[in-house]
């Protein structure tokens, strides 16, 4: 199937093909204004190098952000602006390759090292998404396209620095839960865990109100770190309303994923988010999803559970199997997470 970028640049687009028209539900567009909902901001430099008081406050702010939002911005993270800008430029360079060049990376299987394509899952999507993508498994084994020429070097440096930021955030989140600083990093084996890079291109659309860049969904993994160009489009669901996200310059946008919700037994909820498009400008975003090794079994934390005295809300499942479950279905809110919830009819341990 041709990419959306090619469709837009063909000059033949006079109306939106029916297969891209995305059905809307009643109440889908209930919105907060930016003034009504201020997204939490975390200063990473105070977490890693502040005074004891400053560090304690940031840990509490991080805990509050995870508890109330599942989403926050990170500033003063130490990743040079040039590294972030080069990553955006490198991904734009990939999407500017010819169709034939991009077809070299049209992987068919979920765990192919590199996959380039469009929409989400063409075999199950009810409506195609106004989105082209590049997905790369970059850790524990690094992969990259050979084109553009400098993409491999740029993406390897960026992904390494993103892992460092994610690791520091997970340490702060562990402490905010009352656990040892290294608890999540060690328990989830984050140092040798999975890191998936996903670059998304959202070309301008003549009828943006009838299409969707990405429908409401939550991410797999523990944390997703996101950067973008200066075109808005990301919205997060907060207290039943959508909040438009306009990030501070040189910041990371971070959301908690489904496996953070599983690990904390529902205390920290993964955030539902979506992407809308516009008729004037191309938006590009680069996300890195950080999770445990693919064959790690993820379940609610025993240490957190024993201390707080609750029973598991989610069944244990391999990270690989969860990704397969999510990627084989339409993106639909938190439907994947709902499938592994413990129900009353399931076996409940007697000590619960």
C-alpha cells in the first residue's frame, strides 16, 4: 500500500479516500484548554544533581505526575539539542527516500529489526490512519537503515541518551513508590531490556477533521519518551477530556505505559493518547518505548503488593506475548490491557 506522504505529494488528492475516513464516537472531542490543564514538568537535573530537598521534591512531583496524569514533560535532561534536532532531521531524511528505497525496509513480522509502513495494522484496521512510520528495534541489539547515510550514527547516539534519561526517571519513580531506587531497573532488567524506536510522519491533510493520525490508545512498555518538530497534534486523555500538548523547547514528553500499570498493580495508570493532524504542516514525532527484555514475564510487583496488601489485578504475561497481543489488533484505548485483567471468575490466591 502506498504511503500517505506519497498520496499527498502525488497532486491527485482532491478528496479523502473513504478508507481513510475515521469513525468518531459521541464525546470523542471533549477538550480541556491548555489553561485548564497544566501538564506536569519534571526538572531532571534536580533529580540527578539537586540538593536533598530539591531531589525529594522532584521525586514527589514525579509520583504525582504518574498518579494523576501518567504523562509529563522533562526538561534539563542533559541530552544536547543538536542530538535531538539531528534525530528529527534524520527521520525526515528517511521518509524523504523514494518508495523503492523505503520498500527495502517493509518488514512483515512484528519483531523484524526494521519495519517501514503506513497506518497501524493494515490487516485489521477499520480505517487507515493518516500516518507513515518507521519502527526499529534498537536495544539490546542495535539496528538501523543504511539510508540516509548518517542515520545509523545519529540514531545510535540518540537512543543511548534516551535510555539514560529513561533509567534516571525509573529510579525516581521507584523511590516515589517507596521502593529502592534501583527496584524497577533491576526487576525489569531495563539495562538489557527492549527499546523500540518509532518515527511517525503525519503529512498535512485537506480534511483533517475526518481522519486520524493515531486513534486513542496506550503504549506497551514502562515509559515512552517522545520528541517532535514544532507542529502540534498530540493529545492526552486527562479526567475524561483531551488535553492538547505543546511541549517546551528541547523537552522530552514522557508517558507511562501498560507495563508500568501492570507492575504497580494499577496504581500508576498508562495514559491514553491520540494524534490529530492538520491541513497546513507535516508533523513528525520520534518515540522510544522502554521495556523489559522480550522474554521477561511481567506481573504486579510482589514487594509493592505485600507491603500494601492487595491482590494482583493483572495476569503475568511475557513482554513479547503482550506486544503480539497489542499489535495483532486495532488500536482501541486500553483494550489490550483489559484482556489480561484478573476477573472474579479467575482463580484468586487464598491469601487475598
